[in-house]
C-alpha cells in the first residue's frame, strides 16, 4: 500500500501543477509536502494520509484518504474558498495516471475551513478518497 500511496501523491502533485488556473491563483506552483521557511501566502500543503487494504478475493487494491491544506492570509474567506474549489476541480473524478498502479476512483470526501487566530491564517482542508488497484 505504501507504493500505491506514493504513486497517488506524485500524481496529485502533477495534476495540481498542471492546473494553470490554480497555479496562477497561487502566484506560482506552491504545492508542498513540507512547507519551506518564509513561503509567501497563499500555498497548499499535503496533509494527513491514511491507507487501507481494499482487496477482494480476486483483486488486490487499496483505499486512500488524503487531505490538502489551503493556506491564506487574506482578510475574509474568499481567497481560501476559491482555491479550495480550484483544488476540487483539479482532482475530483479525474483519471490520474499512477506509476505502477491504476486509479479506479478519486472523489472529494469533504472540505472545511477554519481561521487560526494565533497565526492569523485561514486553513482550508480538502479531503479526497481514492481507490487504487494493482
């Protein structure tokens, strides 16, 4: 399952980088697994990932849940919500090409946003569910 999760993450980053509207809205291809120091807002980070065996009696497969975090310092929610919608459009029900696996299904599971008063930043979480076959 680890190899499938890595293939999926690489395909997600490629799909986000290929989305010109999203890259433009961010002011560049600002998608990160680990946030670099002094990165300007807005940007997107890869968050929590969970993988589960989803094999049947005849086929090997796995189910993956992953979260992308949209970070914005703009006053109000408009920028963060717009970026979250662009992320949804770049990934929801898309047929991403994985290295050594096959993506059977990719869907938005849920999204939410909260304001972190300590950091004065909006954190929009966009969680997806993917089913991957060998």
